C-alpha cells in the first residue's frame, strides 16, 4: 500500500471515530500483506476489534453512571460460606431470564451475608449483556424523591428510578422505618416498574415484617402485592462475612501484638 493511501485510510478512520481500528491498522495491514489474512479477514479483524473496544467503553461508562458502591462478580462470591444459598438458583438468575420476563429478585437475610454483593454482581452481569442498570440505597432514593417533591419536581425525579433503567437495585430496605409519605414514594417506584422492568431488592427483614416498617399496612400490602407477583425470593441464613473478616484480622494481629510486647 502506498504511503498516500495509508495516510488517507488513517485519516478516514480518525474522522469516523474508529479509534481501535486506527490503532491496530499497521499490524493488520502487515498480516494481510504477508498473506496471513485476505481482504475479508483484514476487514473482519478491524471491525471486530472496533466493536469490542466500543462495547468495553460502553460497559465502563454504564457501570460508572450506575451508582454501584463497588464492582463485584459471582466468581468472587464465597458460596461455601453460605450453604443455605442455592448456587444453582443464583447461576440461573445470572442467565438474566428474569430481566427478559420483567421479574424481580428479593435477597433477604441478616447483615453481612452477601446480599449487596449478589445484587451488584447480578447488576454487573446485566450491564455486560446490554441492559441499563441503576443502584441506590432505599434511604438515598427516599431522600432524593422527598427533596424533589418539595421542589415541585417529583415526576421528573421519579423517572430516574422508574423508566431510565431496565434494572433497578434497591439496597438496605428495612434498616430504617418509613413514614407513610416515604412509603408512598417507594410504592410509586414499584408500581411504575410493575411488569415493565425489573428490580433487585435487598433487605435484612423478612417480607412478613415489612408492614411494621412502612407506617401503613395498606401501602405495605400494595407494595408487596406488586413486588412479589413476579419475583424470585432468596433467603440467606448464614454467618456474616464482615464478622469473619474481623475475626481473621484479630487472629493475625494477636501474634504481632504478642511479639511486640515481648
């Protein structure tokens, strides 16, 4: 290939924003010229690399905007430490059929058993497969909706939690009781998403305890009716990862302290 043709090709890739294709152009041309790839193979590699790079950028951008507290995967979840949890059921959820069916996932259990880890891991999996995701604690969502309501912008803010994501993760439901007005915000979110998009919810309370949390039994019943209609409920009855880590840290620190004292 002549130098003018090469320079024109680089300029065209640059103009089209095909950054990855531009980056690998020299080595791809070299492989084609040496007979390692024909014209179709050369073009196929450029496009494959470009699409892969764009998908990687999309995932990184989506994860950054989703509000996740950290990035976790199912591979890093210690199922052996939580024998009450059905690994097969979790793997089935990771296939994301529940998203296609507009179903919900409820992760219930005491603090520290890995509920948020599982919720984040499923959200990351959804993002990697092209779904839009958003994460919030219940307390943060309620405070944002209440502030928007006072400012006369409730409908606009509700869209953040109802229509802008195919999967909403609501963490830490049940840690703080809600007033009737606050419970009504949660009802509006769940009602607007009902049979339209999916929700993953984590709670340290069983669903039977929810009426006492929401300040109004009628609202609690309406929330549970919609939330449980199409849902997968996973109850984790196990030990706290955080307490295990503290115990391990304390065990490691004890010999160090004893050595320093001697």
